[in-house]
C-alpha cells in the first residue's frame, strides 16, 4: 500500500475542512430558520459563510502549495 504524499494529505484535509464547514453552516442556517426570515440577516449570514469558506480554501491551498514545494525541493519525483 502506497502512503500519501504530504501534498495529497493536505488536499484531503482541505476538502474535509470545506465539507465540515459547509455542514456546520447549513445546520446553523436550518436551526436558525434564516432562510424563512430572509432579508438582511440571511444576507449577512451568507456573506460571512462565503468569507470564512474563502479563508479556509486559501489556507488549505497554501498548505498544498507548501507541501508540493517542499517535495520538489527535496529531489523526490513529482506526483503530478
């Protein structure tokens, strides 16, 4: 069985973090009934959700890039 490269592991963690974040956001949205109220509260929630998702994605992509650069600098064969 082949072990995962650090870049693959970082990518899997990124996907997992986004899935968990979205699951939490949908649960909060449904529990608070914001979709029924609409208006400004829903708008603020969606903007906040989008900003947090973008920050998590940027953080995860930075980790993937750092892992790929570290591997490339080590002289190991590339995995792309």
